C-alpha cells in the first residue's frame, strides 16, 4: 500500500508563494493518479488539483485555477503543488492523495496558513 508524506507547509503572507511536496513510498509511483485536496475545520474536504498517471494531464479546482500548479517527478516518487498569489482563504490543511484501480490513499496533511 502506498504511503504518502507531505511537506512544505507553513506560514506565508498574502500574495506570497509556497511549494508543497508529497513523497510516495512502497509502490510503483507512476501508476497512480496524484491529487491535492484541502480542508478547513467544519468544512468538507475540497478538491485542489490532480495530475494523471499516464500523460500528466492536470485539472484544477476553480478557486485555485491560474494560481496553483501541480506537477510530478516519477523518478523521485514525488508530486508537487506550487502555490502562488496566496490568499487568506487558501489557509487549510493540505492533503496528498494517490489513487489507482486498487486503492485510494491519503497522507497525514500539512498545514498552510496565509496571513495578511
């Protein structure tokens, strides 16, 4: 089963940037669709971005389109989320997700806090 470890979260100013990383272990990374979600207390988990396992096709949630970029490095078993033009409403715990036809796995999350 895939194990996912997120890193790169922290405190950023409004308008600033952060890059999240998610390292996958124990699996053939390239077979997984990789995604990022986020969640704030009291709200449902929100889709942020996804990248396919085959042609690295990407899709973004409306709230981050044009500001965030998802990418993957199959040689490093890592998926990234480059976040720019951060807004206060981007504050959340960000979760990495790996999915294929056999499993659907989540990381433990990393906190991102955007301040004014």
